[in-house]
């Protein structure tokens, strides 16, 4: 559009295939998608189960969890961006600076043992690959929390038993550190999407007959067993539909990342890279090639999703 043009054939596609920066952004998109699916897919199910079990205040809790969904997405991003303020006056830094090293270690161990409980029950029922996945996620979460404790434990001049009760001295740069920047971009979506997803699953839980729970109690099933082998199998069609929606949404989040970090801290995903290439550097040819490559990469998964959805059977719950 700036004048002058030349026919390049398929050179743009060849350049994209050998562009390291492009494949780095694709990997960032994969990381972002994994975090979004992992944090916004199953937690609403657990939250719905817990809300279904509380004896009083159900309407109040449902309202509180749904309130973030009525806020505009851009407002949510800027609200959380203020939480991530890199000085000691930021909300998140104020919390982090008040927790001693032993607190991070205990939180990490708590998360690990929760997932270990799920993995143990899955292993007993011979669902080995899901059990291994739970153990892996638990180990990752424990390691993530231990990273906050490590700088405190390795301070010079302090023995480890005293360092356990010491706190961080410097505020954390959440949106600039590649170790936390991507997770920080996902958390606003988790916060805003937890309520609507929870209410959908909560409505579906009302269609599960109490006979299933009574039979599970007779067989000696624990709370974890009921979630894994009663709730999830019955809600499988809804879970698959939600998974498709969450996965597709995770690849259309360039605007949120642009508002949160602008691509800093290793958060430049494929869609944001295409936007910069086309509308900032005005290289429409390479940008179009990247868009086609990204489309072909996702079309295989889309076909697989359609095949899964075509095999689902939807039934109305009877009273």
C-alpha cells in the first residue's frame, strides 16, 4: 500500500516455515492454550460440586461468582494490570511480600497432595494416563510455588531454618518476568470465566439422580471418587462442548495480551505476531502467509472436534 509491488509466488510461505520468531510465537500460543484449558476448564466443575454441597447461601455465592462476568473484558484486563503493579504498592505484591518462605512451600505441598489424592484414586481404578497427568500437574504447581521460596532460602548470611520464616525483600515484576507473564495473562480470564462456567455445570448437576450418589456411598466411594466416576462421566457431553469452546477461545486472545503486556515477557502469541506484522510493519504478504499457516495447523483439530461432537448423544433430564 506504500507503492510498488512484486510477485513473490510462495516465497512468503517459505520464509514463514523457516522463521524462528514465528515458531516461537506459535509455541507461546500453545503454552497459553494449555494454561487456559487447564485453569478454566476443570476448576469450574470442582467449584460447582462444592457449591452444590453447601447447605446455605447458595444464591449469594452464585451471585458473587457470576459478578465478574458482567464486567467488560478490557476493564477486567486493566483491573488486573493494576493488581500486577511492580512496586510494593501493587495488590499482588503486597500479598506476596507478606508470606514467609515456609508459606509458599506449604501451599505448594497442599496443591500437590490434592492432585495426588485424585491420582491415587485414578490409579486404583487403572486410569493410569490420567493419574500420571494429575501427578505431573501437581508437581508443576508445587515447583511453581517453590520458586517464590527459593530466593528467600538462598539469601546470604541466613541459615535455612531462619530463612524459612523470612519474606521477600523486593517486589515481583509479574508482567516482565517470562516465568510468570504468561500465567498473569491467563488469570483474568480464569477470574472472569469461573462464574458462568460454574453455573452451567451447577445446572447440569441438578439433573444427576441422587441414586448414583447413594450407590456410591454404599460402595464406600470417597468425595474424590464421586467427582471422578459419577459427576465427570455423566457430564461428559457438556464437558466436551465446554472444552471445544475454551480451546477455540484460547486462540483468539490477542487483544487481551496486547492490553496486558503488549507481547513483553515472552507473551507474544501467534495472533499478536500477525497483527504486528500486518498493521505495525505493514508487511501484509508475510502476515497473510502466517495466518494461512496458523489456519492449516488448527483445521486438523477442528475436524477432530467435529467428529467427537457428532458422536455425542444429548438427552433431557427427567424428573
